[in-house]
């Protein structure tokens, strides 16, 4: 039986606590939490993976279901495979569009008005760049495909290398293996035989914070994963624990 995963939604401007739960064979749904949890989301800098000390890798028995966690198009809180059509910029624009849509829906705004507003937000260059920064700095993306070589990099000086030079992370996860990084610290390819593009984690974003900053004029970063946590307390800028518990093997020459 597959275990459910839970994200606690919080943040400084959240009106209340919510739980996003996934059950086997069901779409995610938003339900009221039985009690208000203690939440303290992590900043972008704390989610960076490649700069962390290497963690001990241990076998994980939990089953990873690609059909549940990997989407064919960008979606918050899911994986998406980079290809020639799905670029980092496209993912970032969709992140902004989707969090704006969620923020508008939480405020019960008119559906047409929400759609128009979300489209406008997705054309805002500053918001899109902030989403790009979060993508590059997200721990999984940095651990598996982060490099100092791409032209567009995150605030930590590295960016997702979009080339087809990576291990097939989807296949590795599906067979219960530990993901392997195929770049060294300088961004050079370790094994030239690898031909997969990056499997990118699209971080879950906080719609309450986005709405509070953009609509109410509160201080803060509107595009953020702060206050978004898995049930084990880890930040939702990372994939679910069933993935992160496997660790990442760093390629060595």
C-alpha cells in the first residue's frame, strides 16, 4: 500500500492552516487541517543542494509512482522532464501563473478575472525571474543537474544544465534506485554515455504569500516556498521524502 504524503501550507499572511493530501488513485485535494501546525518554511538559500555536505545514502523501500509525480507539462509540486519545448523559462512562467491562479481562487474572485490576472502575472519579468531563481536553487535540481556553466544561473551561482548529458532519473526512481549526478562540481560531464535531459522538480509555492504581497501590498517575496512543508518537516522546494530519502550519488572522475 502506498503511503500518503502531506504538505502543510502556512506563511506569514496565511489565514489558516491547510493540508494537501494525496491518496492512492485520487487527485490532490485541499481540506481543512484538524489543528494549526507549527510551520517555519525554509528560505531559498537553505534549499540549495550541491553546496551541502554529502549525506549518508541509505536504501529506501517506499515505492515511487512516476504516474503520480511526473507530469507532461509544468505543475507546482510535481516533476517535469526538460525537453526542447519545456524550458526553464516556460516552467517559471507556469509557476507564476499557477500560484496566481491559486491565490485568486483562495479569495473566491471571479473565474474570468482570476484567469486574466494570472496571465498578467505570468508576463511580469521580475516574478518570472524569481521563479527561475527558485528552480535553480531548489535542492533536487541543484543536486542532480546544477552547474556553474549555464548562462542563466540562480542566486547561488549555479543553474540547471538543460543538456541531454544526465542520467535517466525517472528510470532510476521508478526502479527504486538512488539518483546519480553526472556532472562534477565544475559542470563537466562525468560519463559521456548519459543522454537524458534533467528531471526538474517544480517547487510548491505559497499562494497566501503571493496574494498578500501582490494584492495587499505586504512586504516580502511573493514567489516563495516558505511555509510549504512535507509532513516530515522538509521544505516543499524539495521533492517528497520518498525521493529525497534516497539521496543523490555525486559523480566523480
